[in-house]
């Protein structure tokens, strides 16, 4: 039972809009690790990538300044909903903002910087061996999947080496892979936009950027690098989190997850089905759907598998450590699902208003944090403090109910 003075302390800690005490549990590494070689390896490639990309954009700015500024703003806004979505999928909130920023930066700068010369080298070799026409048709399908997928996945490995204990679930690795892929996708699209505008320096500089945004953002953006890298990261997540499994099995899953990611990228870049849908924007949309929907379906299955594993872990930890006054059976079932958590908040908003729904959101965050603390440290002082936050927020949620509903359960059933 939580003492009244403990509840008062928790309320004071949560006052001012803080969702929950977000200090990492004991034994969880941060992403700032200057004593580890992987950290400096990350900084080395990031610095080179930033210098290379900024130089490219500065060169473009001197030719088409309006296009560069407009494209930068447009693609930055385009990235925001994806960033928020991937952040919401990190159920245990294991990764601080620095981790997501580093993942995005690796994809956008380090991986792009390394991929440009390597892709050119592969296409040059292909042209010498098979001829220019073959390279024009199949060069992107050969260079992109091999080089880019490996370079992006290398970022996942480097980040795991930097913050080793941050990655306790498969989904925590998948989310970072998606963020790396998103960084690569946004910067690559920005490069394409600027380079297209440079080809028409004396015309309307907005039109080429808008065209590239339509093609690479609206029509094809969903099934792109963020999806590929999240799929390949699933195998790395399995390898890292399943240490009790035989090495051969963990390695097989890692290779097996990379194979569909490579295949997705290869299938998309290949000239197969180019005649589907005919020409024009309509034909491009049809071709995109025909090639993209199977890719999206495969990626969805991998995400769902990773999320199911996370939900199972949430329920197991909650059943072992927590009583029903901290987390009801309905809440345990719902916490592992983004859809179910939103369903509960929607039900709460309709029944008791927006303030109650916001309080329920904070309660869900606090409960996930409590599970994370219990998993790391057991029932020690950090868990007791996290439990105080849950109890305080549950009291706040009960206070938002109208007098007619006093005595009703604080959190509605998902049904």
C-alpha cells in the first residue's frame, strides 16, 4: 500500500506536465559513451558524412538556392510524422532522444556518404563486365540492395555496440533500424530533389522539387528505406536478445531477416513490371502499388511479430511483479498493443473528456516505465518510486470522472 506522503511526493514529481520519471533503470547504458571505440567510429563516419552532404547541398545552393531551401523544409516536414510514429512504437521507451537522433544521423549522413562512391564503383564494374545498357537497367538493383542495406545495418550494429544494454527486445532494435532507414530515405530524397533542380537552373525551381516529392514521397515513400532496414534489423534484434539460443540459430535468423530486406530493395529497384499501368502519373501509381504492396505486407508481418514478442514480455513481467491495483488484467493486455492503448484512450475521452484521456495516456506511459524498471532491477527502490507515479496518476484519473461515474473503474475494458 502506498503511503500518503509517498503519493504527495509522486504528485510533486509529476507536477508541471512531466509524463513520468524517465530516468533510465540502473544498468542501462546511454548513447554517450566516449570510452567505447564504437562511439568514436560512429563520430568519425558521421563527421565525414556531414561534411560531404553539406558540401553537396552548398554546391547546389549556389546554383538553385530556392530549390535547396524549399526541398529542405519540405522533406523535414515529411519526416516528422514518421519520426513520431517510430517513437510511439518504442513501447518501453528504452531509447532517449539522443539515440533516435544518432540513428537518423547515421542513415542520413554516414550511410549516404559511404553509399555514393560504393554504388558508383559497383555500377562502373557492371558497365565494364556487362555493358552500359545492362547497367542502366539493372545497376540500381545490383548496387542499392547490396551496398545500402549493408551500410544501414552497420549503423544498427554500431549503435548496439555503443549502448549495449539499451536493446532488450527485438522491437527496440527494429525501431532503431527504421529510424536509420528514414534518415537515409530523407537525405537521399533531398539529394534527388536538389540534383533534379540543378538540371533546370533557369526555370521554376519549385516544380522539380514538387515533382520529386510527389514521386519519392507521396507515391513511393511508404515502402522505402525505413521499411527495408527495419526488416533487416529484426534479425539483429533476435541475435542480440536471444543469447540463450544456439549461435547457429541466431545467425541464421539474422541472415534470414536480411534476405527479405535485400529482396524487397532489389525487387523495387529492378526493371521488372515497368510496363504495368502504362505511362504518366497514373501508371506510376499503379506500378508503385503493384510492387509496393507486397513489400509493405512483408514489412508489416515482421513488425507485428516483433510487437507480439514485446507484448508477451510486458504481460510476463507485469504478472510476475505487479498487483492488480497497479495494473489491471485489461491494462496488461492492452499495453503491448499500440492500437489497444489508443482504443482505451478513445473510450476514455468519449466517456469522461479530453483531460481524462490525457491522464490515461500518462498512466500508460508510467505503467510501461514501471514494467521496464521491474525487468531491469526487480522490486527495489527504483520500482517503488515508479509505482508511486502509477498510483498518483491513477488517483488523478479517478478525479477526472464526473460525480455520476464515481466508483467506476479507472480504466475501461477494451471491449
